[in-house]
C-alpha cells in the first residue's frame, strides 16, 4: 500500500513537471512512464493523457490509447477515468470525420458524467456534441449544446468552460454571418482566456477572429491575428492548430494573388493533415490548393485536388451519417427523459407509500389515543360510580347504625333499669 502511494506521488510530481515542456517531450516522458510502471491506476491516467496529447499530433495513436484506457477503466471500475477515455475517443473520431462513432462515445461519456454529477465534465461534453453537429452544418443543434455548456459552466464559475462556450457560440454566429455578434463572443472569450492563461484556447480564438476579419474584408488585420495564433500554436506544438493556420494564411495569400507564398503554406498544411489524420481540416486545404492551382493555370493539378476535396467532403457530409448522429442524440435524449420519468414515477410511488405509512401511523396513533381516552373516561366514570356507591353505602350504614342506636334508646327507655329490678327482687324476697 505504501509502495503504491509512493508511486502515485512520484507520478503526479513527474506529470506536473511535464506541463512546462513541449508536447513531444510530454509524450516521450509519459510513454517512458508506461514502460516503467505496472500500477494499473497510473497506467490508466497515463493512457488518458497520451490520448489527449496525440489528438492534435496523431489521431490513430489517440484512438489506440483511448481504447486501452477504456479497457483498463472498466477493469478497475474507475468511472471518472472511463468518462475521460470515452470523451477522448469521441474527439478522435470527430477529428477523423467519423461523426456517428464520435457522437456514440461522447454520449457514453455524458451518461457516466451525469451519474457522477461532474458538472464541469458535462459542460465539456456539451461542447464536444456541439462541435460534432457544427461539423455537419447542424448549426441550430450545435448552438443549443453550446448554450447548455455556457449555462452549466456559469453555474459552477468555471472560467475555462465559460471561455470555451463563448468561443463556440461565436463560431455559430460566424457561420450564420452574424459577424458583429460573433466578434463580441470571440472578444469575451479571448479576454477570459488571457485572464486564466489558456494559451491553446487563445490561439484558437485568435485564429477565428482572423477568419472573421477576412470575411469582413479586413485582410491585413486578419493576417496579424493568424500570425498571433500561429506563434502560440508553434510554441505549444499543436500540430492540428498549426495546420489550420497554414491553410488560412495560404488562403489569404491566394486572394492577394501571391500564389507562390500561398502554395508554400498550403503544402505544409497538407503534409501535417496527412501526418496527423485530420480529415476535416484537410478538406479545406485540398479546396484551397485546387483553387490556387487553378489561378496558376495548372488545371490538371487543380482538377486532381478538387476531386480529393469532393470525395472527402462527400465522405464527411454523408446524409445518412448526419441522420444517424441526429437519431442517436435524439434516442439518448428520449432514453434520458424516459429514465427521468421512471425515476420520477418511482419517487412518486415512494412518496405515496411513505404518505400511506404516515397516514396509517397517524390513524394508529389516533385509535390508540381514542382508546386511551375512552379507557380513561371509563375509569373515571367507574371511579365516580364507585365513589357515589360508597357514599350511598356509607350513608345507609350510618342510617342503620343511627336506627339501631335510636331503637336501643327507645328500648332502654321502656325497659326497667337494673337497679329497679334489683330493688324489686330484694323486696319480693322479704315477703
């Protein structure tokens, strides 16, 4: 037991030390920990952290570590780590464009987090579900999930959660071309991320502000924010984020007709996208490369990349795929409502049973009190009757005694006295 505690302390110390290192260093260090520890709880924690780190570096490895975490969490019956593993696997599937599986594992995570009462985790899953819907252009559903996340995060004053929800609500307003509202939400998010030191999240918000500035015809300002975002992402080695910046900067140079610079950034984005398996971002990269080749008058390559873009788009935006995700979420919500109704019925039945028991108890107490009162009244009446009868008997006894005394007095008055009789007897003897 002491040895396990020492391992836990050492692991936590090592993991906290990793926070200041680069992503590659963190990954290497965590994988070394896996090689040197046999403590299941530490291995589980490490699997989950590696899955999260590989999400923006190698999606296949992220999935693999998440699956190992799920298996071990189920073995250890560690529900908290199981919920993290489900969420990580769902995010990995979302990045690779498998939205049905992404939704499936996010809903599994949500179910466990609701069971645990993990409000912070619940808000994070709402964001993940919102992103899955947003990736399929289901913006109204996505908006609903982001609003839920914001409400939950505010209820527990989770600034990281609030900033994330604000950022994603800004995304939806941007998609709906409500740019003023989008910029307002992005600005709130950026301000909060600066306050809490969330550099990774800040880089994402800067990137999206840049996209907004580009859409509102402010390309010079957009480039400033793209570079701000890229600088942070390169510092934290966020490959997926770097890829997004390369694509966006390449797109900007394409519009400025600086085609050589544009292709340089877009090719770097393509390479990173293939390396980490980020299919959705790769779709946008392919389209920008196709359009750049078209401007260069290289129609053969333009057609080739447009074909890649179309195939990937069809794969990601499959109508049945979107339908399955929507149905799955609807089924989950229905099952959740049914469960809540069942729990409510059980609660009502329990309350009814309790009410019946209380009523029976009250009735019993009333009967006992009534019988007690009746018995007391009967005893009191009996006492009164006995007292009355005793009084009558005493009165009659007194009357009889008085009668006897009276008769005796009469008798004594009628009968001669002993002296009288004695005198008469003496006189008779003399005769």
